[in-house]
C-alpha cells in the first residue's frame, strides 16, 4: 500500500482480537486515491489520501 504524497500517512499495524482474546496481526490501510495534480506547473499523477482530497476541495 502506498503512502500519501501530501501528508505522508501510511498503513498502521495492530491486532485482531477475537472473543477468546486470541491476537492475530492486521493492518489498517490508508484510503489512498491516485489523482492528477499540478505540481510546479507540471501535471503529475500522485497518491493522495481521501482526507487530503477533502481538505484541498474545501480550500478551493
């Protein structure tokens, strides 16, 4: 899973805990979308998390 190119957010790791309290490894992936973004006047495809997309839309 990729990281967000804007904020650097990546996957987090932890455990699934069942009713019997058994622990198994799991990971929470970031909601990363691929977008076209103008960076220094050049259009690039970048990976951006959904939270950064919402923040960018609010700024417009």
